[in-house]
C-alpha cells in the first residue's frame, strides 16, 4: 500500500464534507479503513467530521445532528 493513500483519501473526504456542509447538507463518514482513521485522528479531522462504525450508527448520527440543528433554530 502506498504510504500516502490515507492522506489522499483524507483530503478527498474533507472536500466532500465541505461541499455537503456548504450546500446545507449533513455528512457522516461510515466504515472507514484503519489507516484512514489514523490519519483523520492525527490531523484532528475526526474531531470535525462525524464518524460511525456502520450505516445504522451513521443514520443515528445524522438524525441526532438534525434534531440538534432544529433545536438551535
């Protein structure tokens, strides 16, 4: 495996997250590979982008975010 693959994937993920947020959408990253998670943790991106182990957990996170956003309005 190329040593930069985790970083390249992280840059792509941040771009997708930014696009989703800028268009009023929500984004949860589900089922990431350990190397990508490591890079997200090292760069602290994982403190900004919601992460979930599986789709069911991701949907719960999206619902929780929606409820929190509704409470703020």
